[in-house]
């Protein structure tokens, strides 16, 4: 099983959106038995909360399920357990790296680094910008490229 963890700050806007979109892509490719998906936040303010209404609205619009998603905080053990830790922005990456042993951070990536010639390397935080559509488009592209990368790496066809 390949385990993928998406990480943002609050785990209510960007990373649960990425979790839902990536799970949907994995399901459409019939890879649910091979790829496990989760998300977490570096902050603790929203533990136990469902995704933000903006994230729910955009996922509803594109018919993508977010059933059962509840915010949780990332922990050091996650870095040992997951094969891919995918941060939404550079700050998330810095915060996750601080949790990891120095020799243990080679599987921590920034989502948009999977997208060639991406206009922005950090997914803007819609909690502050209010632009959930922009996040949806960026996260969808990032997730598609990430899935291609994993398929190549693990020889999933
Ligand atoms: P997210 O957005 O990191 O994409 O989930 C945020 C949600 C909540 C807060 C910050 C960012 N907050 O400060 O409560």
C-alpha cells in the first residue's frame, strides 16, 4: 500500500480538498486497493471539524465526495508512516520538516513541484483569499501529476 498524506495549515480548506480530489482520481483509475489517502494540518485550531464551507461547495459543484472528512493535526509518526507527505505551500513544508528527523525528510514534497512550469509554487490559502476555484484548479492539476508520478514509481498501470 502506498500512503499519501496531504498537509496544509488548518486541514479545513486546501488539504481536505486535495484528499477528496486525489481519492476521486485514485478511484477512477481503480487503484483504491493500492493507494491510501489522508490529510492533516500543522495547526490545531480546527481538530474534529469538517471541511470549510468553501471547500464543500466547490467539491459539491464537481461532484466529489468529502464524506467523513474531519480535521486532524499532523504528528511525527505520520512522517514515518506515509510514503508521500505533500505540503500545499512552503510554510507547510517547513513546519512538517521540523517534525521530522533530519535524515527522514526526503519524501516531503510541495504539491505544485509536481506540475511542470507551474505559475505559482504555493497553493494560496483560500481561508484568507476566499478563492476556492483557484485552489480547486491548482490542486486538481497537482494531484493528476502526483498520481502519474506514483504510477510510474510503483509500476501501477
Ligand atoms: P487551510 O486554511 O490551511 O487551507 O485549511 C486555513 C484554515 C484555517 C486557518 C488558516 C488556514 N486558521 O487560521 O484558522
